[in-house]
C-alpha cells in the first residue's frame, strides 16, 4: 500500500452501506499523519470485525483529521443511492478540520462539487492508506449505527446482517413490512409498500 507525496494534506474517502435495504450510507474522510503511521490499514471488508474495532480509535487518535457523515435512508430515496453516496463524500471532506490539498476517493467516480482537486481510484481502499483508513471508519461507524437500530426496530435482525438483503432480512421484511429506516426506492422494499396490482 502506498503513501503519496505530500500525504499530510491528502484526504482519503470511502463509504460503507451502498447495498443494504435499510439504514444510512456512512462516508468517512481521513487525512493521515505521515509521522504517525498506522499498521494494518486496508479494505475494511478484508479485515476482521475485531481488527476494524481495534483500528477505529487508533485512526481517530493519530490522523491529522477525520470526519464521518451519514446519509439517511430518506435522503437515499430522494436522491438515489449513487447521488446520495456522492453527496456524502462531499460532506465528509467539507467536515474535515484540516483542508486537504487533494482528495482520493475509492471507486471510479469523482463526486461533483468537491472543494479541491479529486481523483477516483478503483480498489483504492487496498491501494492507498488514507482510503483504507476511511473505509474502516465508515464500516465501523455504520455497523454501530445498525446495532443501535436493531434495538429501536426489533425483529429485523439489523445487528446481524446490518441491513443487507440476506434471506433472514427478506423473510423479516415479508412478515413485518418495512420500518421507517428501510429504503423505499430499493426494489425488495418497494414491492412491499402496497398490494400488488392484479
């Protein structure tokens, strides 16, 4: 995994939760401190939950700046998932306490309206340390949100599947119907919003 020239002012940005049927998209932006390297950064999906939880406070403590935002299910329905994710990336960068000279985002799209030069890097969470750090912050923050959501809306299993369309989640949706945190614009949820047409 590479560090970049002038890394002190490069922000890495990544998201978690584009695919679930419920809950927000979490987006994180991180500017790492080259003088305080962090071991074990990378794609949050390739790191164990215990390792992500261990790295979460270390990133927060040792980064030059970090910020996490949540784009709600309601906003996702209003904007669509792609636009909501792009908007979350813009908000995350704007929320940093230090203004970056450049932004590197995971993926193949550059969010519109970024305040500084921005570059998209496919599989960036495995290639660039700052994006890997953002991936971990976004994933842990969203998982914690979904665990809290499980207590507010019991029966769906949010603490287990985190809102993803697992068989258990789909079965709970059929039995209970959507809760306020379900994304109405996603087909499996939308199908349950009204009786099927005859």
